[in-house]
């Protein structure tokens, strides 16, 4: 038998396996499955049709010495799959919440620290570790055993190689690999699978030739992109990301790293 606090709100058609523990101030949406030995702590807000595999720990208190017991939350969107021994900590006073969006796959042993924001349709492979205050945008794919530094932003439709150390922001639509992490091309295969036109992909490739291959600094690259590349949704998304990159961008392409 599982144990659930009397005040926990559990939706319709939720299956909870033996030895799961559900604390107070928890809400679980319809159609979820909670596996054996899962622990769901106060502040969890879990959407519909979420699958949580055995041993996962959801909404435990942050691993942050500044945390003083304030009420914070963990939000998990619909249709997300959380595999064995994933840990997702709730937020701190800084943001008040940790968010994992909808239709994500978090493979075994992923750790999502306090105040992270993970978008939707993302894949975090086995052993990915997110420090606090990280933002992962939609459709990102993070290879196994990758560690991401606190406050880093990872753009939409990015693919990061397994075993990477991510210390700088990774802009949208790219592939990243090597150590230190560097640009290795546009994620053109993933973009085509998601309906991007050949023209849009060509525009993205030209933008990153300016930014990462031409050999100019970021400020000059921004001016060149704005003057040489016609306005488009993709151009605007990349420029907005670059201008807001608080930790700076990962390295550009280098022939020495082939």
C-alpha cells in the first residue's frame, strides 16, 4: 500500500503503486501513474497523464543553504515522463518555483535543482544535472551525463553532446560539443523534423556563420546580423537570446577541435 496525506489532492484515474509517499500540499492531475517508492513532497503541482517511475523524488526542499523553509512549489506539466531516481527540487524565495513543462522525457538519475525552468518537448538523457536557476527552452535535447552551471540558458531546439560541461549560454537551433563547449553546427535534422523550412534553416546557418565562424566579437556580430540578415522570426529569436546572455555565449567553431 502507498501512503498519501489526507489533504493531498489526487485526480481521477490516478494509479499509485505500493510504497509511494505523497505529502500534504500536493496536487496530482488526472490519469497519472506514480511508481513504487516515489516520494512527492509539499508544493508539488503535477499535471495530467504524468508518469513517475520508481525511486523518483519530486519537490524536495532545495539544496541551498539560504533556504529558510518558505513555501515554494514544483510544477510539472501534462504528459511528462520522469524515469527512475530523478530528483526535482522545489524553488527558493528567489523565484518561488521550479518548473518542468509538458511532454518532456527526463531519463534516469536526472537532477533538476531549485528555480530551474525547463520548457516543453525536451529530452534530458540519463544523469543530466541542472544546477539552480537554469532555463532550458522548448525542444532542447541534452545528452547523458551533461552538467550545466547555475544561471545558464539553453535555447530552443538545441542539441548538446553527452558528457558536456555547460558553463556558458547556448543559443537556439545549434549543436554543441567539445570541452570547452563549442558550436559544431546548426541542428538542421531536428529543425526539419519540426517543420522548419529550408529557407529558415539557411537563414539560421548564415546567422551562426557570422556569430561563430567569421571571427568577430559578439557586439560586432550583432551589428552584422542586423544589417546583413533580413528580419524573420528565427533572426529575432536568436538576436534576443544573444542580447540577454548574462553568462556570455559558448565558444565559436574552431578547426583545431575537429
